C-alpha cells in the first residue's frame, strides 16, 4: 500500500499514512487489533467507542482504518463454558508469571503488582503502554478490575502518594475505582512473544534470536531481536513497511542511511534501544530499528559504522511497544482458559505518545 507524503504540519491525532497496516504487511501476531479498533478477547463489547464516529475525531484515540470492535473469542451473545470461572487477582498473577516471569526483568526495573488486593475478583482486564490518568479513566469507564501496563507507574522511589500530583492521583483513582495495576516491563521485553518478538514478526523477520540474551532465561529470551528478512529490501521500503504497520503518531519514522541501500539482516528493540549499539554491531545487522534514539549515541553510531551500516530507523517509543498489546492480551486469555478461568480482555485505545504535531521543512 502506498504511503502519502508527510505534510509540513502533521497532527499526531490522525493517521499519517494510508490504511493501517499496509496490505500484505499486517503484523503476524495472532489476530492483532488495528490501532483505532477495540480489542476484545471474550464477553461483551467494551463500549469504548461509537462505531459511527469517524476515525481521527478523538485526538486521544488510535484512529486508523476503523473504530469497529474486534472479538477474538466467543461472540458476546454466546454463553461461556460452565467449567470456566472468574479468576481472582492472585490467580491472574500466576498466569502473568507463566508468560512474563519477574526473573527476566532488568535489575533496575520495577515490575509486578502496584495496586490491588490479591483476593479481588478480576473479570475485566485492560492492557496499555502507559498508566496515564487518561488510560486509567478509560479502564475505569470500561469497568476493568485490572490494568496491565508496560511502563511502570512508580519506577523511582516516592515518599508520598497524596493526590497532589499525577502519580498520586493515579494511585487514588485506581484504588477508589476498584482497579488493580500491574507492570510488565522488561520482563515483557525479554520473554518469548514479548515486545521485540512481536515487532520482529510484524516486519516478517525469520531465524530470529535475542540481541542481548537473558542472563537467567531460555536461549530464545533476552532484550531485542535480530533476524533476516525473507528477501532484501531497500532501506526506504523497510522504513515504509514499518511506518504503515505502527500506530500513527506525530513524529512518524526517522531514518539514517541511504534510502536505496539494500538491507537483509535487521536488529530490533521495542522501546528505547540506544544502549544496545555494541550488540547491534556485533550482530552484523544491516539496520537497527528501535525508538528514542538520542543525538549523541546515534551520531557516534554513524561515525563508527562501516559503509554506513548499521543504518538506523527511529520510531516512537509508544508506537514501537503498542503492537505487543493485542498479542499479550490474547496470550493471557489463552493461559487463563487453560487454567480454567475466563475474563474479558481489551487493549486501551488511548494514544499516550506525548507529541501532538511536528513541523518539517516540507514533504
């Protein structure tokens, strides 16, 4: 599918390209929900959007091709099997540990339960990238009893959770609304089927291996992934494929390198990845796809490169990790079902990318 040129003034609340994702370029995660669509694994439709609304009307929604709901299990009007029960929070935590073990988290990270009673019933679970106030309001409006976010609310120590600042307000709203909060961060990055695995799948990479193998994990686990495209692509075509696959955000996709250069081996890291340049160079990747590339690390990487490689493709942090949410929700639904439980799972439609528009010299 062709990509329309980015205008000099681009509004982050609206799609930056054509339909998303591109034809033949859809993410290969199971039944991935398109940005702008409701993602519902089981039970009734969440009612988070009006199907008559035109995409892009709500600047906080991930507007794309459609706002229709997407059901990935039994239709809403069918009864669930009688032998499936609603789990309590502690039982959901066991399922989460099976998928994304705490042991895979980096030493500096803070993952796990932030708010919630272990014995509370959990019949609705929402996934999101960030635990912002807007996301929390969305979860409470839907009736979520558990909000699972990729980014921690309390990464650094705090002395107070008074409702006099954003984090304190978040804690109060969650507790008062009866909704637990769980963080799956770098453990979700390293695990099989995690953030970078989903990004690699979306790009069609084969023979995928971790970029930085986990210290305490399986050989397939670790931060980042590196693999091969089915056939060589130009750097420009690969960048366009990524652009059309990700949620539309103001910053778009930035590229460093020869647009017409052929690339075959690709390293990826969802989220901020400029600390992995040594591993990227050691992998002999032609191009490195990640987010939040800062000026000095990117500049130094280009200076140290051989023949311009690895080329760099810089994504929105939020967009690079959003693709994991539908896959994660489906995976958790499957594990809960295997354990005899059923819950409705949904993916947040709130765009938490912090930027609203960008000015560029032209097309």
